[in-house]
C-alpha cells in the first residue's frame, strides 16, 4: 500500500503560505470595516433647486450678488431673489431683518407645497416689477435658505404659530425665537452632510430691469437630502 508523505521543507513552506494568507485576509477585513459606509449614500442626489440673488445697478443692468465676501449692497440699491424647485426640494426662505422681524418669503403659503405646479415653477421675490430695497436703518439683514427632500413638519408648525402670534399686539410669546432656534437645530443636526454641489445656471423670466427683460446668472443646488445657508447683507 502506497503511503503519501510530505517532505519537511515542503511542509514548512505550506505552513508559512497558509499563515501569510490568513494574515492578509484579516488585514483586508480590518480595512473594509474601517471604511465609512455612507460614502456611496452621501453622493446620491436627492434634491435639486435653482436660486438667484441679484441686484439692479443704477444703469438698469442686473447682476448676481457675490456672497463669497461682504455683499456689496448699499441703502437704495434694488435687489430680487429667484427660486425654482427642480426635484424633491421643499424650500423655506426667511428674512430676519435689521429690526428683528422675521418673514417667510418662500413659499408664499405652506399649502403651496401641495400644488401640482410647485415643482419647476420659477418664483421671483418680490413678484412682478417690485424690488427689495434697504432702508436707512443700519444693521444686518439675514436670509435663511433651507431645502429638504421631505417637508419639515416641526418647522412648519413653528412658522404657523409665529405668524399667528405676529398678528396680535405685544409680545409673540417667544414664537419668533422658537423658529430661529429650530433653524439653528437643523443646521447642527445636518452639519455632517457632504457639501452640496453648486453649479451656475442661466435664469430667465418675467423680470424686468431698466433695459427690459433680463436673464441672470443663478445657481443650481444639488444635495443629498438637506441644504441650509445664511446670506447676510450688512448696511
């Protein structure tokens, strides 16, 4: 009867190879476990919208306001905002003015979210040929721009409570501060999200400057499921 056998040098080489492969396998598992599992998910685009913040120059030309530094707007300047939801974008735009008042600029009514024409409808704020202008009260105008792939039910409840309180006289009972606190909470809760992609787009519509109808440069925002940014105008 033939008996199989392995010579000692071959046995030594086989044992060393098996140990090496086992070490490599363990190393690969450790590396895979260390990788963030949200890499692919964070890159998935869930919401898209276009927006623009422009001002009208004395010669009637319209140009985008640069917020990369201190925005160059002076008392008497005219400016306008454009918003267009493109995909899964519930947009909330607030103005917190230098006198401490808070106003929801977009949507005009929260019920607009339920409209079949909400998506891909361009809205100019203020509407028509009206423009915002800074008054002589010095201070900082803050615009809070929020967008979510889902409606912010808690925020909407606080907005309605504030709007109701603002109609009365005297103190609002902390309703305004509650909205501002919710904005701050949402910013903190989503602080770990991947930075949204911002792409230039051309926005044309029923807006008129001193030289007639104009087309302006806007920005296409693409994000995972939430976006928030604050724009400040100091005067």
